[in-house]
């Protein structure tokens, strides 16, 4: 199995597991068993208004996953620093697969595994941060929407300033626009990343337009959701500023990131070209699989 196929398969498996956990904590009994509901109950018990309870619950949840963010930054820095060598090995595997050279493919794959073990890097670890954060985000999102649409009566007067009713949409669209702006800032700063690869510019462009796609779909969400979302985004921006400080990185054993010039990276196919070739390769394999092999083909594989 090609390395990227293995990574994709494992990421889907982990994503499914994480999503099931998220559904378990948000749907088991309405919203009453969810992380945000339990966090809000604690915050409300000390006299905080609803907006304060949501902010406090968000900060508590983000602090709880902070060690995972640190580990993700550490792994991303290590992977970034060996990126030229990893790209060469990946290209060797791709070329061997396209040429049908099974021996060379096995050799390149073995070299890749030995290289990853030697440098203690694994691309799969890059999925750690989103797979931990996604259930938390979805849990808050689903629970706060349910609480707003129920509605929880005290939330209708538990807001702040112009959004006193947390069960209603923002009448001035200030929160949706602010969330979109902070999403842009997070994506530009690479708040949860750390891998500097010029060959990923096409994907970065796709991510840059995502906030604009999300905005019209979420603009009428209850302000309770945006209170959480805005707090989480501001936490992310503060987090990236903190983790960029050399003293903090040293404290958490995060390696210094090497900035590779474009010339140091072997040419790699763009996302669209890679997808086109992969589709063509799959079709070719399917056509060959449907043709009965001759005796000598069975012998040579």
C-alpha cells in the first residue's frame, strides 16, 4: 500500500472514532451530557452570566487540549526540518509505482520507514491536533445550538452589549464577521500547523477561501455559538503568539523550524496534477485487473 493511501485510511479511521465520541457526548441525552453544558453548569454555579459561562467553558476546554497542541507543534517542527529528504523519498515511491517497478517501490518504502524511525517523525501524528480538537468544537457547536433552539430561557437575557439574547442571531452581523476575520488570521499565521512547504501553496489558497464559504452558511447562527467560536479563535491567536516565542519553544522542547528555500525541495506535483495522475493510475489498474493474465505474466507478477 502506498504511504499516502495508508495515511488517508488511518486518518479516516481515527476521524470516525473521534466523531463517534463527539456524538456520544452530545446526543446521548440532548445537550445535558455535553462538555459545554457541564462546563456552563460549573461556571453558572459561581454566578457567571451565560456569556461568561460560555467564555469560561471554552477557555477551560482549550487549556485542557493545550498539551496536545504543544505535541502537535513539536511533531510539525520535526517533520518540517526533514521535509526535503521526506519529499525525495515520497517522489521515489511515486515514480516506482507509476513505472510498475515493484522492487524499487519496496526499497523506497523500506527506506522511508527507516528514515522516519531514525528521525522519530511520522506524518500520521499531524492528524493528532485536528482529531482531538474536532470533537471538542463539534460538541460545543451542537450543544449550544440545541440550547439556543430549545430554548434555555435564561440564555435569552444572558448575553452582552448588542447581543443580549444568546438564542437569536446577531442583528448587526458583527460576531459572524469578526469570527471570519479571526479565521483568516489563524490560517495565515498557521496557528495549528508549523510545516513550511512551498509545494502546498495550492492547498493554502483553498483554505484561505474557506472562511468566505462558511460565512453565508453560519451568519444566522445563534450568538451563543459565535460567543464560543470567537473565544476559541482568540485563544488560538494567543496560543500561536505564545508558541512562537523562543523561550517558550525551548521550555516545551519544540525544535527550531528550519526555513527551507524552494531550491532545497525536490519538485513535487501540485494537488490537482497529483489527483489526476492518481485517478489515471487507478483506472489503469482496474483495466489490467479485468484482463486475464497470460501464464508468463503470472510468473513475473
